C-alpha cells in the first residue's frame, strides 16, 4: 500500500524492497512508463483535478457568511480586504509550490507532506511547529464541518416546516441524528486510501460549491431587484450607536477580517494536492496555474456573494443566509442549496482529513513494520467495483477518528467558533511564515536585501492580522459560551 505521507527515509521494509525493485527496473528501462522518478506508481493528477481539490478546500459554506463580514466592514474596507487576502494567498501558494521539490523546484527530491517540505528547507524545531499547526487545524476543520453539515441538513427540514406552518413557527429540530448520518457517510468514504483516489469526490464537491453559491447569489439578486426593497448600508458597515456599540464594532470588525483571511487558507493541504500531479509538465508550474484558477474563482464568488448579499440584507445581514434563513422562499430551492452544502462538506471533510490519515498510518508503519494488523491487505470483492484491498488498521483507525470528531461535535455544537481561533493559530505559520522562510532559504536571498525586507514586512503584517483575528475569535467564543444553551437545536 502506498502511503501518502511516507518519506523515502522512513519507509516500511516491504515498501523499501518494492522501491529497490522498481529502481532496478527503472535503470533497465523496462517499466519506466509505470512509475515516477521516486519509484512510486505514476501520478495522474492534472490541472483540473488540482483546481477541484483547491476549490473544494477553499470555497466552504463560509462563502454564504461573507455578506455578514462585508456588513461589519462596509462597502470600502470589505472588498479591499477580500482582494488583499486573495493576493496574499495566491502569492504565498506559488512560493510553497516551488518548495515541493528540494533543493530545486523542477528536478529536486520530492517532499510528500508539508512537514517534509519544512524539514528539507528549514529543519529543527520548525518541523514540529509546522506539524502542530497543520494537524491541529485539520482536526478542528473536520469537527467544524461535521457541525456545519448537520446544520445544513437540519435547515432542509426547517425550511419545509416554515413553508408549512409559517415563518414564525418554532421549527426546533434535533441536529444529533444528522451528525450521526454525516459520520456514517464519512466512515465509508474514509476508506479511500489517499489523495490519489479522491479526485472524483473533489470534482463533485466543487460542483456542489458552485451550485449553492450561485443559488445564494441568485436569491440575493432577486431580493435586491424586488419591488419596494430597501435596506440600510454604508461605506463603513454597521453604524456605531445605531446598529452596534463602539466595542462591538471593533470586535466584529476583527472577526470579519479573520473570517475573510481564513476563508482563503488552503496551504494546509497544498503539498498533498501537489503530490497527486503527474510529473510532466513540472508539478510546480501546474500547481501555480491551479492556485491561480482556484483563488481567482473563489475571489469572484466571494466578492459577488459578499457584496450582493450585503446589498440584499444591509447591516442586518445574517451569519448565513441559507441556513440562517435570510430567505424562506422558494423553499424547494433553499432545500436544494442546503443539500449541495452538505454534499460539498462531505467531500471537503475528506480533503482535509486525508493528510492526517496518511501521517498517522505512515508513523504506524515506521514504528511497527512487522505488524500484520498494520501492514497486511485483504482483498474483498465489491459489487460493480471489483476487488478492494482492505487494511484492518486503516479501517479501525479512520473509523475511530470519524466517531471521535462526531462525538466532540455533539458535545460542543458551538465548536465552529473555535475554528477562528484554530485558524488564527495556523493561518500565519502555514499560509505566510513557512512559505516565505522556505523561499528565502531556497533562493538564498541575502539578509537585509530589498526582497528580504519586503518579504519580512509582509510576514510581520500578517502576524499582526492573525493576532487581531485571534483576539476577535476569543471574544466571540466567550460570548457564545456565556449564552450557550446545551439542548438548543435551532441553528
């Protein structure tokens, strides 16, 4: 079994043997067409599949909350912040793409994970720091997706309830059964071995993200164009003394900046996505084009949904105008949009948890290379799909992970508010700090040169933004905990 996260240095013995065998064959040229330069099975990823992975990872259900973010910042600062973070994300992703191979971006040694990349270029304690930031973020995101997907599923039943009983009906529905349904689906999909087998799911999820974002956009346009439509908007967003207090304005602005900044962060899985690409043309060039396509598409949807959503709802924009019922009719279209959100999050969950799965499985193979439970494969026949190799350790560990994340989501249904804080801790190191530091090391940029100085200025500026966003997230979390009702099911 080819584990995504394995490094050449620490492969299980049987994999080392197969690599040695393949290397000998490569030297003779017999099977070169079936394997890449590192002895692994030939990668088949393309610009399309990489772009789908990126869009699946970046465009989350948070796109529908951007109207709220624009409402806090206003017509001027809101779009500017969106464009600034789209540029920063694209720029640093190009730096990171060049670090996939080391020492050079075209013909150097492959690095299969973000930690491998940091180990090759920086080394030392920074590798541990990278691992903590990356995997803490992945765990937090998967828990948050469990909550958010269940909210969308609940929203379907609530939409039908409101349509039948009126918009003032309570329509309180328990979200726990839907979390369990989501977990069962993830247990099945988690048996997909690695990123290389995930392309079809990412493409489906990307299509779903376009679908519900387009529906939200279309409903917003219809609301703006409606007869007698009038809402209060301003150049600076919510008005102090009218909509919010001065203190609330500051905290909400911090939270809005954080929401926008972290909405773009996909660096956590960038290297794993790049490792799926075929070697010709060079992976770094394809990844840069995929990043441009993914970030550009995302920014277009973000700007449209954010600004037109703000025009539709004004300073009273809800946190999410599909699950938060900014719209009630047509109820069937709201239902379809929420189903699309749930399907998208099913795919996004897999995109974010695959690096974590691979990391744990690679470590287990290194630690217990002779364990049959960990290394052996058992072929079973799946109707209409042919033979599938089941690994017992993968089955048990991944199932346990999904169950644990679902239980945490049930215990702490406000855990979504932790994501801003987790994002604040991972956005700066993973999206900004490490790509910049590795670029400086790779290109051997002289200290205090012009390029070195402006890269450091960018890095420090983003650190300040992360700290500000963290402060806003902590304040919002404290407020949510204070008003938390354990058995409230109205999302």
